[in-house]
C-alpha cells in the first residue's frame, strides 16, 4: 500500500511508500529513509556528479533487505527520493549556508557537526566530500523539498509508531541503514547497532538483535561509530513506550560498492536479518514482551 501525507513534487508521487502486512500483529516498525533511488532529471542536470557517484550516498537496497520482515506482521516505510536530494535523518532545518544562494532563516541550525561536513538536511557533498551542485540552490527550492518530502516521511513514520503503540501498548522502531565498508572508523565491522547508548530503547531490544546477528557469524558493535541518527534520537522514548534502534550494515556484505549491484551474499544476509527481526518480534510481542520492555 502506498501512502503520502501531502502534495509533493511531481517527480515524487508519492514521496513515501508504506508496505503493510496482511495483518498487523507486531509492535515492530521498519524504516528505510536512505534507500530512495529516484533521481529527477533536473537534479541530475544541476549536479556536477554523474548518477552513479550520487548513488554512492544511498543505502542502496536496504529496503529490499528488510522487506521480508513485513511477513512478521509489521510495516516497512521507505523514502522514494534519494538521500543526496534530501536527508530525513536530520533535523528538519539543519541547513548548510554553503548550499544556498542567500541568507538562511533564523530558525535554521547552521552549526551542527553534520552541517560542518556538508551532510545537512539538504546535503552539500556525497562520498569523499565531493560537492553535489554546480551552483547554489535557492532557499525557496530547499524549503519546498522540506515541506513536501521531509514532512511527509516524518508524518507517516510517526503515524505508524503511534498506531503500534495504540494497538500493542508499545512500538519498536528499527531504523535501517548501510555504511561504507572501507570507512576508517568502521574497522572491519559487519554491523553497528545504535541505541543512543541506551537512551532510545530498553536493553532487551539491542541485546536480542546483537545475540541473533552474532550467532549468525557477524561482527557486531554497539554505538560506535554510529549511536543512532536523528530518527532514533527523535522517536526513541522508552519511558513513553517507543523504543528505537538504528542498524548499520557494511555494504560489502551484500553489494559491489563501486557498481552498486547485489552480490552473491545478498540472500544470506537478507535471511539472517529476517531471523534477527523474528527473534526480536518474539521477544517484544505479547504480554511477556510488554512486561520486559516496561521493566527495563
């Protein structure tokens, strides 16, 4: 089923897709905010980079990796628009002055660490700090993207979380991402799980995922170098019955990072992620899961 919250630019109609289970039976919600791969012609024309280079900022195929988890009775939401065009895992107005052709409004956050490296809500760079645009954008264009696309994604995700909390008394958000395998701070890891150092989820959530993934042979670390982005921080509120964990998967596990095509290990990883999600669904579902989440 496809849903969107408000009118969007014609090239993104709809800007957000929701894949619903046949029956909603789990408090899990899966989010893939960076797997969008629709690049408008006007955006490509305005970029100094070719399409393949732009795509290296994507969490390519991550939505498809987690798609089988819908069979656990949980929805999956994914962005249609690409991360290089708009990043919903940022504050809504985390804006980089170097992207725009004029002054920014007072409410913009222009001093975050993410803005400093060119990775604000509307990114300035991709990959190894490669500038995206030939010319600065107008502020009108940037705000239009936020109004139509950012707000649509967050409104839909919030609705799915609130539905789960209303139905089951809690919601467990799994925010799904990938990471470059050759990044210096990744250090040979396969998967990084982030729960804001315990602030965004009860321990049982990250413990269950870690145990299952380690049991499948993956090298897993918690909260370093990724403790969870804005989505995890914004939605994770264990005391309010919402638990959020970010999962970062090394891209070499499932794809050729240069060509952006799936490799022979794709199916194994997809199946192992499903088993980890299944273990979590069993742990946090039903009365027993509710008790343990509340206790922690």
